[in-house]
C-alpha cells in the first residue's frame, strides 16, 4: 500500500460519529499489559481532527501496570500512565492508516483477500516479514456483521475491532515485548471478548482495581465557561489537553468540588486529567 507524505495540520472539530468500519462512537480497546506484567493498556477513540485537510481519528491510551517480579510480598504498586494522543488514524475504503513521522502508512487492510500482504506500518528494516492473509470470513457480533482476516492460526484482524493481539501491527517474524493479547473491545453497538478472556476488562489481577482505575467525575459535560470536578478532599493538579495532546491549561485545585474556568478555551473536545491516579475524562466545550 502506498505511503503518502503530508504537511501536519491539526484542526479540532467534534463530530457525532464516524465510519462504522473503524472508530464508531464509544470505541474502546483493552489489551493485556505484557509478559510478566499484571494490568492493561486501554485505548479510546476520543474525537476527530484534520491532518492536511483530511479527516482523522484521535485515540488516547491509559495504562495501569504492575510489575509482579520478584514474587509477593514484593510487588510494586500499580503504575498509571496516560497519553492523550497515542495514535492518529484515518480510513479510506477498506484501509486504516496510521500517522507517524508526517506520513500515513497501512495499519489494517480489512478488504484483503487470501494471499494479499502488507507490512507493519512505518517499518523500513528489510528483515521485517510481511503479513500474509491466510484466510478470510465474516462473523456476526451483537447483530453486526463484521469481516475478518486471519494472518496466522492464532492471529485475526476484525473489521471495526482491529487486531486481537496488539493494536499496533509489528513485524510477524520479530519478538516484540508489549501487549500480549486483546481482552475486550466495545463501542456503542457491540461488545467483544477476545482470546478467551473471562475477567473484567480493567482487571488488575490482585491489586486494588478501584484505586488504580477510578474515574474522574466532571460536570457539566458538555459545558461552556467552566467545569466542576468531584474529587477526594485535598490538593490536586488539574490538566486539560486538546486533541493534539497539547497542554492548554494546568493548575492546582483544592477541595472536593473545585471549579475551573474554561471561558478562554475555544469550542471543541478536551481531555481532563487530575493527578496521575485518576482516569482522564473527555469533555466537550460547546
């Protein structure tokens, strides 16, 4: 598939939805954290942007990871990380492309046929083997028919859902340390559990789930000139990001329901994070 070089131009705009084959409203992917780790990486479609005048999707990533070695009682506490712009994608026909280094390159090819192939995105190393489609088919999930392609006997890519191993597509002949299988995918229409996962999507396997992945409460949402946070008592740091990942506001707040002025911000979609342990929340300014 061709690579297209574009000048990077971000213009945020809020849309109610997107093409059903990729990033429908509410799209959320949850993957196991990796080998010898407890926890998960969770990616969420947070809104659309423009790159070089073309519509693209912004996906953030929230991670809660615990390093369990050596054995208990020496486990570390959960490490919480958040990236407001983990991936930027776009769709054209049956292809999902990934934006990186001012270029688009193929991430998924939902319309591929048996024998078709493509390479991991943005990899120029000549030792990287291609993905070769071994089988194709269609499945129905919650009443929605979805195509799938099989790259190995254990590795499928589903339309709308993406890869069941890792959101990113790495060279199939390389050993990569990273996420080790999808737990769940869900959006406003379907819910999908992959790889025989039988536990909660956000399970931390033995640590305080509620403390590690508690949600920030924010209102009004949508709002206009201010937001009110619901927080534990004490001093906190509130950070607002725009859809490009740029910090647009950062301030200390105190109390259980502090108010933050947003009158100076243009209309659009923002992400609000309070401290490192609270899950970021999407907020829309009208």
